[in-house]
C-alpha cells in the first residue's frame, strides 16, 4: 500500500478499522453497504475540501458531488482510492499477533485502541525522552 492509502485507512472510525482487521469480509461488506460520506480528518485533505466516500468497489478520498456513486476507482476526482480487495490483501498480510491485538482492542480502552491503530497504520511512537534530575 502507498502512504496515501494508509492515510485513507486512518480516515476510518476506530471501530471500522479494527473491525476490518478482525473480520475483513463481514466489516468490508458492512462499511460498503453503509454508503458513507464524511469530511476528511487529515488536515491536508480537509484544507483541499476533500472527503471520504464509500463506494461499491471500495473507499476514496474525493471531491463532493458524486451523489449517485457513479465514480469509478480510476476517476480523476479521487485523490486516493482503496478497493475492498486491496484492503483484504492488506489484512491478510498482517501478522497473527497484530490481528489478535486488534480483535482484543475492539473491546478495550480508548488508549488500547489508539495504540493498536497506531501500529496498524505504521505510526511510530515518539521515543521517550530520558531526563536527568539533579
């Protein structure tokens, strides 16, 4: 996956991303059938007035105006796209430990969910700063 596609996964709600990792077939269908549109949370996409849209073929960061879901994956209005098949392949490429952590995090605390999501999206936590007290 490209960095922008990973950013697109980060646009999903926590429960959606963790659900896709836990049971991709079920949750991809659930998200696909919801026909969601949402403002982008990513600052760069937000400033460009782009939003996240769910399509029968996948999800995209795109411009407004496709009210009948007519845009195809290759439409130039999309900044980035992910097909359901690409998402499933990404999940299949995750190690069993991380998938198990995602399954457990679904019912965990917000901090546990955030930690697992950061790992899923490849966000590296900042190195702790060691302070010396005199």
